[in-house]
């Protein structure tokens, strides 16, 4: 565990993340890597690598730093580009719209 944590922290620092965590985001029993970036504008980005290939498969953004995720971008086919977006349009904490790239 110590080696994995140290490697993850080092990789996270090199990638510009403020924090790197290992946790099961998807509920499949396998730990995923989450890189956290806190931006100067107060927003917080959570970059989630679910298949441990070093590329984020999911990006969750708290645009105003209030602890509520305002948008989620998902790379469903593993090509490094986000295919699906889920967005809270009115700021009430509920996802209002989902769009998928064809």
C-alpha cells in the first residue's frame, strides 16, 4: 500500500494535482485513482481514472467550491475524449441535462 500511495502521490504531483486518492468510485470493489485540482477561481476538479491507465475516465467539477458537483464529463470508450456530459444548469444540486456525443 505504501508503494502504491507514494507512486500515486508522485504521479499526482507531476500531473499538477493538489491531492491524489485511491478509492472505489464505481462500486466495483476495485480502487480507482482520483486526482483533485483546486483552481484559483474556487472551482474544484476531480479527475477519476477507473482503469488505471493514467488517463481520467471521468471528470467531476464543483464550479463554485460549495461541495456540490455541478458537471460530470465521462469518457465511455477510453479514447481520452469525453463523450457524455451531465450538468446542473440552475445550481440546485440536481443534474438537469445529459448529452452524449454520437
